[in-house]
């Protein structure tokens, strides 16, 4: 699978572009936070696999969660 890093509102999966609006992104972040709090996800690699994105995007998602607090 060839994954490309995502920007804030756009997710690239297998070179197909899927637009993600702010509400969808916020829901993804809420779900990620829940998964982290329950101990189901603990590394950027696991996040990347779960959300089908690259490690850098996974780290950006965690940073957004940190900024939200």
C-alpha cells in the first residue's frame, strides 16, 4: 500500500484524494483520544495503521490533541 501524508483537511489514501471537513477531522481526533485513553493505541505506527495514514500524520493528530487541551 502506498500511503502519502495528509494535510489538515485532506486525506490521501492510495493516491486517491478523500476530502475531510473539520467536523470529520474532529470526530477522528475524538476517536483517537478515546483509543489512547483506553490503551488500545500507544504508538504513531499503530495510529497510522488504524487511520490509514503515514506516521507523520499520526504525530500531527497527537499534536492537535495536545493543543486542544
